[in-house]
């Protein structure tokens, strides 16, 4: 009994146009999170979580220098990946503390 109810329900959806492709095509994709794009770019460039001891830390050696606009630390072994400055600005607008340690850059703590 239940199988016939499900089958009839699916058939009625097909006939009513619930699966009309023109409706699916009008849906706009969700804009990509710019902060996630920065993190993904760093990961594709070979930076990894907890890789700071090897000079490939995703936060210390890639995200923080990009977000703060400073050079990498001396221990970094990979260069920063190329990234559109508009993505960085969009990330700062969306999450001003992204990539910062407790609201401050680790570089700012060293400068004092």
C-alpha cells in the first residue's frame, strides 16, 4: 500500500511540472565566501593546518600575511599564492578578524 502511494505521488509530481527544468535553471548560485576562497587558495598552494613547524602552516604562513598585508615569516618555505585583492577586501568586510590570532595579528604582537 505504501509503495503504491509513493509511486502515485512521484508520478503526480512529474505530471504537474514540479521537476520542470526551466525552474531549476533560474536559481542563482550562492556567492562564494571570500574568506573560504582565501583558505582554499592557500590549501591548493600546499599550506596545511598545523604545518607551522615545517614552514607551511595555513594560518601562520599564508592566511595571516595575506589578511594583514605583511611579508611571510622567515620560516615559511612556500611563497604566498597569487590572490585577487578584491577577494581580500571582501573577506575583510565580511569577517575583519579572519586569519588573526585573538583579534590581533601575530606580526603586530612581535612589533611592540
